[in-house]
């Protein structure tokens, strides 16, 4: 009888313990499912500008309005704004006419058909004012292009071809680059190019080579471009990429966009590059 009583007591204690665990588990689940109201500060939308000056190209830019982190809508295009490019006593007004670049797949909503002629050592300024009275300003200059020493190719055992772009970094201040290599074709998309962006901290004043993967074949025409970026352009692109990564990563440090314009966010900069092409011959 004593043995039976002990077993009964043990069963009662076990059931009591299990019941307590179940109650705690239910309470934890209930707590996890509670709605938490976060009192976030009111977000004030800002003008966002992307304006790249490129020699022998039309003048165009993208003007938008930023949205808060929690908003589901995409940035709103700004309509009917005043956008003026000024330099050396000249003022070029951009009209609110959309343009889609099929090669880069970029949308611009302000354009001027004038073919831009870049000038060294000239200060370029942009002024933007929207219908709400918000103003934005920015400045930039063209920097000297860095020449490509050579564009080469390398074939592997199965005749897949890698392209190599080689250049010498000027021994001066910090330099910033973007290198791309792609097959010349009518339906070219920038996303199909081999692409790298870097600064010269590891090879200052030395020769540097960048090789793509085996993305090319015999008889392809390969184009290599070496962009010499302004520091502001490099910082903007790098910070924008970091922000995209952090946006989908709960463990990432929040990233701020590093802009070079006042009165909003974005980039106003020059684009120049050196370019070489090479035709891959048939197999010997």
C-alpha cells in the first residue's frame, strides 16, 4: 500500500509540475502574440536627387520624394519642379519630361536634349525648387580620367574567356574607381556586365588588374571601362548599397545615405571613363 501511495503522490506532483509548465508556456505564447505600439517620430519626406553629368550625353536627372521606413509605397516622383544646371555663366533648365534608358534600365523624369560638353576645372551647380517651396543645391567638378593600360583576355581549357582590365593608379590623393567589362551587343544591359567598385587603398601608385569570370566566348567583342569616380560618388553608392543590405537584415547596423547635396538626399556628380575594346579571335 505504501508503494502505491508513493506512486500516486509522484503522479500528482508530476501532473502539477506539467500543468505549471503548460501555464507558463501559454503565458509566453500570449506575450509573444501581443501587439506592441511603437511611438515613432513623424517622418518628414525629403527631396531625393540623382544627377549624373556625362560628356557628350543629354542632361537628365531623377527627382523623387523619400518615404519612411515603414511605408509600403515606393518613392513618389516630383512633378513640375524647377531644375537648373549652371556653369560658366550658362544656365540649362531641365524639363519635366520622363526618359527611360534601356541600357542602364534607369528612369529619369527631368531632361534637356542639349548634348553636354564637359569642361575640366569648371564648377557645375544644380538648383532645384519644387511646388512646395523646398529647395536643393549641389556642386561638382570633372576629375581627370585614368587611362586603361591594356584590355586582355585569358582562355581556360574549355575555351571559356575571361577579360582582364589593367591600369596604373596615379600616385596622388585617394582615388576611387568602378570597372566594368561586357560583351558589345545591341541588347546589352548593364546588369549583365562584370562590375567592381573599389578605392586604391591597397594599390596606391601601383598597377592593378581586374579579371572577370569566364563569361565570354571566341569572336566576342569585349568592352572594358574604367570609371574614375569622385569621392562623393563612391561614398554615395557604397552607403546606398549598405542601406539596402541593412534594410532586410534585423542584425545589421542602420546605414545613412551619404549625400553631397543640401536640402535633401542624393548625388550630383560627374561621370568620366576610359574605354578599350578587344575582339576575341577564333581558336588557333
